[in-house]
C-alpha cells in the first residue's frame, strides 16, 4: 500500500528533453552565432536607415523652395498627367468590359439557340446562297432597266 499514491498526494517527475532547462545550462551555440551575426548586420542596417532618413530630410529642405517657385507649372502639369493616366486606365477597363460582355452574350446566344459549329456552317452556306440569289436578281433587274432605257432611247 505504500507504493500506491494516495488521492491527496501528488507525484512530480523531472522531464528531460522537453525544452525545460536547468540553471546550469547556458545559451546554445546556435543562439550565440545568431547574436554574433545579428548585432553587426542589424547595427549596419540601422545606421544606413538613419543616413537615408537624414538624406531625405536634407533633400526635402533643399527642394521645397523649388517646388514653391515652380508650383504654378507643376501642379497643373501633375493634374493633367494624372487625368491622362486615369483616362487611359478607364478606357482600357471599359474596353475589357465590353469585350467580355460581348463574349458572354455570344456564348449565351449559342447555348440558348443550340448553335454548334455544324449549324454555323449550314447557316454560312445558306447566307452565301442568299447573297448569290440577291446578286443574280440585282443583275437581272439592272439588265431589265438597261433594256428598257435602250427601248425608250430608240423610240425617241
């Protein structure tokens, strides 16, 4: 009975290899290498960021009077360029919308009327036959008009 824990007792077992470190262990070699390489790289990048910020501030201070002097020209020019860019983008968007709409309508009508390529070939042949018929009738009509005109000419 002494081996079995009692309900009010708590057993604590040490866990090894689950990320729990004892006080005797120091940082790992990977952590040391990360700090050794991270500090110089981070410091260099921070210094470059500061230099770029200072350069930007100095450039803005030098360019501000020029922007103020030339603003009557620059502002309308930027306005016109902006409108032109918006116009090109809008026309392109409308063109794409129109093409996609026409494509959708064509596909919808093909599905609704049951037109398939074989039907389209048949319709093309019928259209060509009709055009030939109309051309023949037009030719006959023009010949009739010419003959009547010649008859009238002979009578006079």
